C-alpha cells in the first residue's frame, strides 16, 4: 500500500514568482489523514501482512522525537 502526495505548484490562487523559488526544494509533511469509504474492505493501520503497529512500537524514537533526531 502507498499514498501519493501531490506537491504540484498551481497559479490558481496566486501568481507564482519563479524568480523567488529555489530548486531543488524540500517539503516536510508531519501529518496525513486517510479516509475509507463505507462498505469497502477495511485495511486499517495494522494489516496482518504488514504489522505497522509492531514497527512503530519498535521505533518509537522516530515517531516521537524532533525531525532528524532519531537517525
């Protein structure tokens, strides 16, 4: 399973001044909410084939510390 986050740039809300942009750039994402449609198969956050809960419990520093401190 994977999630694709679209970080595209669009001029729909504001004109983009390309002279002020620095590439390559970095975007840090600290939270993603995932919804599931009613009536669909519940994959959940801890499917049997990929025990996410065990992985998180074994790597708590990565999920509770400031960015980069756990490496």
